[in-house]
């Protein structure tokens, strides 16, 4: 999630592909066998809410899973905070004082514990380093905002109750500054643009966020984007958020036809633009291996310090996987240009 508003409902997502030899089995039993500590009641609640999807269609809890079925589920209410344990892990802290800290989160790290992710999260590491942290409105220690597991970049963490309240208000009032770098499919037509579309859960697939044309549905979301560099079949852009909704950049960019590169959930892990040449397919596959996640990085974070009222701004350089993918595309684009000149 790109800087999810902490007041959004917290959910955890899972996807499973049934083995070809799978005997028909009720989907609730199928999921209980695969999700640690998920009760049958919890799974049945998800089915009732339309949050269990098989082969892209919502199903009831008595649906029988067959070989080859792709089963996706969204579960709400992560584990109770009493399950949180302090866990030693390296933290890339770019700023810290007695009030707050700014941490640079690598891709692949879940921000907070949830179903199947009880350890190894950023909060587990924060508790090890700092012990007690103030809790936000969702009972999460230290968290003012969040980013997706496979999104890299900057997060601010509150160390005092005053800092938590002050920073949360800034995010609510849209006075904080958040800029992301994203590599998207396609040659973005305009140098600058704004996506202003209400976001909510896709009624056909609850694991996705979608843009609703009717303002009565979803929550208001605004993303400003600007082209940084063009590579022909993909474009590097920077995105500035006015709001912080679940999957905001990912859903907004797909909505305008520019899905994030290698964003598996939104279809960006397929070749969406380019040629049919085998060499091109091999190049894209190699680029996917270079950047095995959605191409999104929380690059810049700015806010007013809750205690000193000083305006602080931080910037995180691109991680090597993202930088490597850009280099590949830049070289490819230059080669194509020379070949066509």
C-alpha cells in the first residue's frame, strides 16, 4: 500500500494455486490448511463478504477447490497486539531524535504483523530497538503511515504520543510531502498529469483497489505525476500524493493505462507494451528478474517536526534492484534508437 491511511481497514492477502492432483475440497478447508491461525469462522466471514475469489470470481465457503484453481483471499483484523514480539533486525535509520525517527524500508519487509506474518516485520524490529512506542488509532506501535511489503522507501515513526498525534494530523490534513518514483508500462503521453478518482475495493475482486466513477463510492484519492525519463515501452515517473489510500499509485496508474512494471497484483508482471520478438520477451523477463517486485519507491518524505516545528525533508536513493532495472531499460532504449537511426 502506498502510504496507506492508518484509518483504512487493515487486511492481509493470500494467493494459492491448487495442485493439479487436488481432490475437490471445500474452499474454507483448503484455506485453513494453508493459513496459519486462520479460523474457519474467519474464513467463512471472508466468504460472506465476497473476499474469497477463485479464478477471479467470488465464491461461497462451500465452493469445492479443484486442481489448477487460483484461490485468493483477503482477511481482516490482523493478530492481537499481545502476539507482537521484539525481534532483532537491522534498521536503516536515516534520522532519529527523542521524538521520532525516519526509517528506510527495504522491499520485501512487511510493515506490521498480520495473518502469516507474525515475525520479521518492521514493527517487530522497532520494538527490539526502542521498546515501548505509542500506538496509533489501530493499535499499531509507532506507525503514522505504511507502505506495501514490496514497496521500498521512507517511513516516519513516532516515539511519543504527542508526535503520533501531531504527525497523524499532518497526514490527515495533507500537509505532509510524499513523492514516489515508479516505472510504469507504456509511453506516458503528457509530461505532467493528475489522477483524481475515488478508490475502493473492487467488487469483483476484493484483493484489488479500483477507481469508481461515482463519488459516492470509495474514498477520494488524488495522485499527481510527472515524467522523469522515457524508455519507449516503459516510463519512469514521479508521483506526489495528496491522499494516502490503499494501493493508491498502483490502482491510479492502472486506471489510466500505465500499470506499474512487474506489479503482479495489477497485471504488470506481463508484457503489456512492446514487440513480439523473442529477444524482447527475454529482455523483459530478465528485467523482471532484476526487479522481482512492483517498481515503486517512496523517495521523498517531508513534514513539520512535532516539537521544534522545523520543516524536515528526507530523500532515499533508489535501491539496487530498481536502479538496475532502469539501467537495463535505458540501455535497451538507446540501442533501439541507434538501431532505428
